[in-house]
C-alpha cells in the first residue's frame, strides 16, 4: 500500500516539516509531545533534552534520517526500524524532486502528493525566457532554469521569487554560426540553459550547464539557498567543439560526479557537425573524464532524459543517428558505461543500418531502468525494447521487442519522444499519437503487453505522481492527469504553448509545469493546503510507538482523510506552541 492510498481520518498521522529538522540540527534539543485537536495535529516542544536512546516508528518508507552530534540521542524515522545513538549528522528526504524524473533511474514515480480531487492552480509565475528544463523542488523552493541563462528559486507556497541568478549572456540562435541558409536550431531566439539541472541536498548545491555566448558550455555550482555562485568550470575536452553541440539532456549526479550529455541541433551549420559526448565533472569543478561516441559524426546524446545511472554507479546513454555507412559505429544504440565513462556493453536494433538513413533516432527517449535488471528503450521507430542491464546484448540482442507507438508506415507523427516512466509494473510511453501504458511481465522471458492508450495528443514525457499519470499535449498545451490503470481523464486544463518535450514534476504537495515562460503550481486536491516546506508523510504512526522526539519548534498540521496526506498549516518558529 502506497502512502497516498485512502484511509479513514486519524489524528495520529503526523507530518514534520523540513524546517523543523534544520532547526533541530542547529539548535538546542527539546522533547516533543504529540497533541491532537479535531483533525489537526501539533507538536508541543519544551526546552529539555530527551533521555531516550532509540525509537520505532511505522511508516511506508524511509523519509528522514536525523542524527544528532550527541551520543545520548539519535533518531531514524523509517519503516519499522529501531535505531540507537550515533555521532553522525545527516538529513535526507524523499519529498524533494532533485533530478529529472525524480531519480537517477528516471522512473518519474512520486507518491508524496495528495490524490487527485478537484485540482486547482495554486499560483503561476513568470520567468525571463522559455523553459525547456524540468522544474525541480527542494526544501520549499521550486527551481527553474531558462534559456536566458537565469536560474530562479521560487517559493512553493506563493510562487514569489526567493532569488534569481543570471549566469551570462546566452547564444544568439538566429545568427551564424547557429543559423545558416535560412534555417537554424529549433530553440530560438536564444540558447542558454536547456538541460535539466541537478541538486545535491548534502551540500546544498544546484549544478547547471549553461551556454555562454562566445565562451562555450560552462558548469555552474550555485548555493540552493542564496543563488550565490560557488564555482564554475568549462565543459571541454580535446576534440570537443561546442559550436554544433546542444546540451539538451538532463544532468545526473552520482559517484561524486555530475554527468553532462551533448548532442547536435536539429540543423547543423557548423561542419563537420556534432558528435555525441558525455562529460563526468567533479563536484568541486573540472572535467574528470569524457566519452566521445566513436561515430565520426552525430550519434548524438540529445534526449531530454539525459543519462541514466543505476544503483551500482553504471551510466547508460542512448544515441541517435550516425554516419550512414555499412559499418556499425555506436549510432542508434544504448550504451552502458562505467562511472568513469568506459564502455561496458551496448545494444543496437538489428536494423540499425536502416534507422540512420531513415532518420529514426533511437535516442528520442533515454534508457529507463526497470526491476529485475531490465531496461526499456524506444525511439522514433516506435519499437520498444527490453534489455538486460547486466549485458545489453550487442546488435539485435534484446530480450523482447514489439511495436508500441505509430510506425513510419502509419505516417506522422510516429515514434516516442522525451522520456518514458515506470511505476507498479506499468511502463508509460509518450507517443506522437498519444500516451501508451504497457504492462510489464517479468520473468525468465520478460515481455510487455498493451494496457491502454490515450490517443489524440502528442504526449509529453509523463510522470506518475499521487494517484495519476501527468502529461502535457505538446501540440495544444493541454495538461492532463490520467488514471494509471485505465487512462481515463481525472483532470485537464489548458496551460498555453509549451516547448518540445515539456515534462512536469512534483513536490511539497504540488505538481509543477513550465509552459514557455509561465510556471504553474497545481494542487491535486482542493481539500488539502499545499506548498509549504518539505513535508513528511508518516502512515499508521501510533502514540505508543513514539519515544520522546528531539525537535525545537512546532507547527500545526491538517490531516486529509481522502488522500491520507497531512499538510502543514503554519510554522511558528517558536519553542512552544499549543492548540
């Protein structure tokens, strides 16, 4: 049972704000007493230290780890766990959306928002240029990166600008060398930040790759709380020419490295043209390693999903068309790399020699990791492939394949675009003709079968948040919440024009969508307040299971019985509060 499934109303559900945790770490410890009144829950804090050395709380997943520097008190909030004292100080949360599609495996699956119940727009905000990057969420802030090389931190409660930082002048994509012969890149009139940034909560850093005019691509490390630049480093290597390269893919953070992928623009004015690259950058600045696809030309890594990283630190990329010749050269392939970007294995469809000349890139989506060491990949051809992540299989080495999206023979629009997602044995595929849901059937001979297909839209990359699949129609700008099991419409609204491959995100009880220069914050449930600081959801948390907890401040929380979600109503910031 997931944390958002319906239960009867109980006052023993509790949400503890991330703000409380931060104050805990920096202030005097105090003992918390749980009080209840109607459908509200509060914490009353008094100024004396706890004497308990362990505590057990029942919840559906690990939400926060809190350890004090004192050996007399340490608490881990997790699933049926008991933890004794520790000298380590650490805080982690699952209520943050720190990277593209929530996690490095690019599943797009997030349960920590209310179920859909008469959604409404909480707020909208305007930024200074078009947004191609997915919004991120951390510690009560929504982070937005624009093509004008601006990064914003917006209040998740109001949409107000908390801080903004301009990183440099973007490239003019209407002028040579980006435009030539009356044609040019799809992204106009400027190109700055296109790929989704990534946040490291342990250091409070957001990493952003920006194209700076007459300079090239630069990786910036910004303080998430202030926007202040901590450092910047040029993204370059021997043989790398930034002019024809596009940094459209999402950044990933793993192994103490920031991975930055590159591919070409839709129209190449700089010869001999782009080549697929991936850079591994140090989190303290500088290039650690780089991988150039050995194609001679193209084999771009341009999918918005960027790179995928598994739990062992292996990196997966998908490439597009390469030189059209009879020798295989890693174009239209899924490639597995070590953390330092050396090739481990690869996969290419058996008709790879046809895909290139037909302009049927495999990398219109990335490599989405599935259970049982499986990977799902699908491109412009519309054929979905299941691969073994341990050994991708080489040419024609898939475990299973089948037509999923419209084929070339069926006419335009065909293929899949942006990024797939996965939750509860269902793969969600954004096709040019609609959103397809596939039921994964693992085992000795894994396969997938069609579950449902919501047609009539050009589906943007979906996410699964709460009890809904969220996707935007790239053509019309209509934003949908669909039933994950049936594809029926739970909610829709017009967001206006959106950029190619726009994908939503979630956090703080809200769903976020960037539509060109407008940011939408949508509350999935009209019965829940939303948008506060990071909130944690504890299910079946009984009074008898709680040892005295170390907190400093108090808040008032409302429990929504329809979605089993508790939301902070206020945060007083004082040592004691009663209701």
